[in-house]
């Protein structure tokens, strides 16, 4: 079984925040691949289904971002899922908006959700880094990630989530490079190249 985790904060107050793009991506995967209804388990919301030939459990921790690892750790231990089978979708300040990169292990770049997962589960899981850009000043980061996406940003946010859902069978099969490339090509085709975004 694969475990796909989306990071965010629970509740309507946070639903449109940049910090919640992981939840948005996981929601789109659930819709696109007709997963079972969400239910409460492992201090989170879970949904199970099949992507390609793989059984996949989707998890949205409801612990608040800083304690995400509690929820992920419970699910991991219950199903005896190894770190190589865990993919975590999260917001990434160090990537331009609408960009996506896959990375296994490495540092957590100050992301409290990743830090918590590493503390509870280990570090060598797959990160699906969803670029949201950087406000330019470290002092502005907290306000930036906890603010809603601007109206002009939503088209690329929705397209990035759609791209991840479309390419999810490749991720489930462990084909990270092909997954990343398919998402990149989809976003380029939708006109979300860096130059166009910069001029938006």
C-alpha cells in the first residue's frame, strides 16, 4: 500500500491558505480517482482507493501542521508502510509558483509539517514540493503562508492540483521522474511558465 499525505491546517478558516495546497492536491486526487468517502482515523481524514495497480490511502492530518507527524506515524505503523511508500504533498517557499519537484529525504527547509513527520517517522520519505513562491523577506513568511491564495493565483493552483491528480498513477508506481515531467508538461501546456507567471 502507498500512503499519500497532504499537509495543511484543518477547518474552514485555513481552507484557502497557501499552507494548505497539500490538502487541495490530495482532495483533487480523491475526486479524480473516485476514492471512498473521507472518514476520521489516525488523527486525520483518510480515504482509500486504487490508482493504477496500487492500493493507496490518502491522509489529511487534522492535528494542525506542526503535529502532522503524529497522524502520519499512526497510519504508517498500523499498515506497516515503509518510508519509500510515503509521499507527502506540501507547500514549498523555495520554488516558484506553479512549479513542482519531487525529492526523497533531505532537509525540511523550516517547514514545520515536514519537521514533525521526520521526527515521528524518519526522514527518507518522498516530498512532493508544490511551489508557492517566497514573499522576499523571512519576517513575512508566516503571514504569507497563512494568507489565502490571491484570486489571480487560483488558476495555476487548480491546474497544479489537476496535474498531480492526472499523473498520480506514475507516482503510485514509483516513477518519480516521469511523474514530475508529466506535471511540468501539463503546466507548460496550460501557460504557466515562469516568465508568464512573473508578468501576471
